[in-house]
C-alpha cells in the first residue's frame, strides 16, 4: 500500500501540486504507514522543482531525524538546484554531509563537487579530483567537460597531466 501512496505523491508532485501531497501524507499516517526514503525523495524533488529548496533541505533534516538514511539520489536532487541558485556554500555543505554519512557520490555529483570546489577560492579542487580517482571513479568525458566549462587553468592542467 505504501508503494501506491508513493506513486500518487510522485504523480501529484510532477504536476506541481505540492499542497495536495500533504493530504496524502496525512492519510498515510492515519493508515499507520510512515513515509520512507522513496516518499521523501519524491517530496524533495517536487519542492526543488518548484523552487522551494530551502523547504526541501528542512525535509531532509526531518528524514534524518526520523532515523532514515538518505541515498545518493536524494543528495543529487537537492544539490543540483541549490548550485543552480548560486548557493555554492549550501551545496558544498550538503556534499560534505553526504560524505560524512558514508554516501558515495555518483559521477554527476563528483562533477558538481569539482565545479563547486574549483569555483571557490579555497583551492580544494585538486583534492576533490584526487579523491574521485582514489575512490575508483575515473574521470570521464563529463568530468573533463566540467573542467573545460570552468575555464580553470589549474583544472585543465590537471586533466592533461592525469594520463601522462
């Protein structure tokens, strides 16, 4: 039955009907069903797509406080729109939280992390690339395009020296 609620919640959110999802969540609770990671991922995605990433971040905290572990998908949903809003500090904080929780970033988040770190003045970018390779995730076309998009001499030099 929880799957049915999750499907309905996801469908409503895709139509931008975030307020109606609250009714479904209340109905879930009334039937003794608690939201799970899938439910929260749908809610966070819907909130982010409607420009409410701050509310989505609060929902992530609520989920964690309830003892649930967010996955890489959940963090991806949150970090991407926060970066696009230009809130690099918040995105970086979420990326750090993800690592602290033991969630391994996928290649999309690693590129985002590289972008965050090379656009910040603290110079952590080379460390990020090295940790990506150490984790066994070789940089690919997406990674290199991220470097090129950054137009960062240090990043590009690192790319060219990587496979020498």
